[in-house]
C-alpha cells in the first residue's frame, strides 16, 4: 500500500441535483427532505407526505428554477464548490490532499471520507456552514462522525467548523460588498440588507439560539469591518419552508418595506451561502429584485457568494481554527 499523506482536507457543501430535470430534483429532494435533522416532523407523518404530495408537485416547479440558473459545468453550487476545492488544493501545503463532498447527492460524505482515510493519516472535515444549526452543519458533522466511526478512524478525524466571525471570512464578505458598490449607476448603496437562511423558531430556541446568535455575530462583525452605519443596514432571514413559525424578520417582507421607505439603491449580502444557488441567484436576485422594485425601489444588487475568494481560502486552511476530535469528545463523556 502506498504511504499515506499526512493530511487531507474535506470540505462539505449541502448538495445539488445531478441535473436540472424533474427526475434529478425529485431524487435530490427525497434525500434532502428525508433527513430527520432537516425536517423534524414525526416520520409516520412526514415520509408519506413527502413521497406523496410534495415529491409529485414540487419538482415540476423547482426543476424550471434550476434550469434558469444552470451552467455548462452543472449547477452553480457544484461549479463553485469544485472551484473552491481546487483553490484550496493550490494553496495547501505540499503533500496535502483536498477534496469536496456533498451532504446530499454525489459524491457524498461517505465516499469522500472513505477515500481520504485510505490516502491520508489525518482528515480535517469542514462543512461550509459558518452559522451552526442541526439541519446544516449539524447533519454534515454527524454524518462525518458516523462514517469515521464505521471505518474505525474516529481518532484520525478532526471537525474544524468555520467561525462565523473569523477575520478572513468577514474580510472576504466585506470585499465582495465593496466590489458590488461600483455596479450602481447612481451612486453608493443607501442600505445593506444581510440575509441568512431561516430555520424554524422552535429549533432555534431548543438550540439555545446558537444559529441566530451566529448570524447576529457575523452581521455585527461585517458592519464593523465596513464601518457601515447600522441605521442603514438590516438583518433578515429567507427561504422559509412549511407552515411552522420560522425565525424572522422575513427577507421578502424587509425588501418590500425598504422599497416603500424610498430606498433606491440596495445591496443584499447572503453570508451563509458560501456558494451561489437557487437561494441567491433566483430567490434574491430575481424574486427579491421584483419585490423591491414593485414596492418602489430602483436598483438592487445581490452580492455574489464568496466561492473561491482568497480570504475564504485562508480561513479554511487556518491551522489555528478550533478542531474537534470525535474520539476525544466521546472519551470525555465517559
């Protein structure tokens, strides 16, 4: 057997349909929405509903939306995730491997970790979700732990989450925002709307408001880095799904309010989405723009995702980021 490399970084994103078709979207949604850490309804209630009404109707509409943003290399999320992995590989120390995985879809976390443990002595796993909650970072980290345990390699795995206020991460966000300022035709933005993915309010309460605290921490660090007047900035939450009460204020409502308030030039930044997808390119840049303009707004720019920004590369490769060793955590509980 060839000698193992000392280290491999595995970055994990949410995932994406393999193709912009009803079949591709249906397969993706079945896996994604079937995860009990994403939808916490009782299985006896949720799974028949998912396999019945939802997976019959929803893929028809969602496939059309994916087709509107699809790129020659596939979905933007996949294209940008692979670009990020390539940039990390180029910047990583010599002899270090870097690979990308997806919590839902292929290549999945199990596939990537199995290969990583074969060719590296130590594996650093980073889910691409700086703001922590069970349905995103929690599910990805739990899957990584489970795979390492099954392979008898828990002592070789490190979970290194992205700090929601890491200096390089915030610097990358600020740089994207400042670059977007120059695109307005009539001057600088009058308002900055910072939008994060929403989660059910009950989940946030049960988690001790960890997610919303992380979002607020990123928001405050970003305003401080930009020296942005907080009276001309807002924090909101998007992508609500289902009938339960979700964390707010809702981004769609705030967009309408800003248009009604006479804001003509608006920047919308989405720090929780490190790569672009439906939530950034369609929900905000298309639907959000229409909402803002219908309410009286004029120009709105959706700030591009960080993708392979050099400062994000530095944040992920930072050796000083807190590392969690699953084997040590288990031992500490005994």
